[in-house]
């Protein structure tokens, strides 16, 4: 019975394996195992990058849209509380009258809430990327940059825009896609994955939002105070980014 089931082609007795063939087979097996290990490690890296990119995208979205949303929604705010402020470096008066400032804020809010500048999106993302390994002891990853305390209000405060993006990215089937998110994603991806940054700036702030919140008593420093502080700290304004008049950002780098 055993003879009838015998297959000479697969029989190890009839077809003995030479030491060289055995070594080759073992080497191939080792190669396959090493390849599988590399694939598993790459899958972990990809997952980590996907998670980190999601955090970056949500932060940029929250930073770019939040100030306009806050200003636009607070329609009860009165113009008399805000006063003009001056850029200490070029002595430019941003607004001559409080009424004009508030009108600009409301108009800015409506415009920016509808669609933010692509240049602003990329510049905010670039600031985050530029802070990685920027100086000895600086954060080593994008996640470390964003999660540092008191650096990015969208993350610190977990504002509505930030939370909406994170919820959607974690569970797109159960959550509505935030407006302009897919468009933003296409421009932020190269900044993260290819390191194609828009600017060499490492800091920024929003002067209109800062002045607005200062006038309300929510912030202790006015926009002028921030500008003066940046100057004392050795920062200079970065120009040529391509921002629109509706972008409430001033970008800085070290002199």
C-alpha cells in the first residue's frame, strides 16, 4: 500500500538534497523572513506617519480657521473697545478707527471662514515642520512640536475645527467631512511627506485675533505687545509667502 502511494519525484530518498541546495533553500527562507520583517516595520512606520499627519492636518485646519470663526460668531461685540495698534518695526498703523477695525474683522471673518488662503495653510504647516530638530534640545518629531504646551491653540484648546477634523479622520463613515479639508490635504501632504516647505519661518501669530481677544480681556497682550516682544527676542518678519489680505497671520524667523 505504501509503495502505491510512493511518488519518486517528491521522495527525499529518491531525490536527495545536496548540501549546497539545502544551504540555498535556507538562505532563501532567511531572505523571505527578513523581507516580511521589513514589511511589518514599514507598516508600523506608515501607521505612525498617518497618525502624525492627521494631527498636523487637524492643527493646521484649526489654526487657519478658528480665529475667523470665533470673531465671526461673536456678533454682539461692540466696536468701541478696540483701538488702533502699530507695527513697531515699520510704524505702520493697521487701523485708524475702532469702527474700521471691527468692520474689517467681521468682513475678514466672513471671507476667511468661507475659504482660507492656500499659502496660509502651507505656511502654518511649514512652521511646524521647521521646528523639528531646529536647535539643540528641540522637539524631534512633528507630534512633539504640536503637543508642546502653549504653542498651538488649536491643539491646546481642542477647538471645534481641530476636533471635527480628528473625528472625521478617525471615523470618516460616522462623521461629516469638514469643509475644504480634502482640498487642504492635497497641499499639506507634500509639506509633511516630501518636506517641501513654503517658508523658513518658525513662528507666527494672528494680529487681528490677538487684538480682538485682548480687547475682550481674554488675552493679556495686545497685538503691538506681541510684535514688540518678537522684536526683542530677535525675530524678524518673513515676507514673500503669498498671503492674501484676508489671512490673519504674521510669520517670523530668527534674525
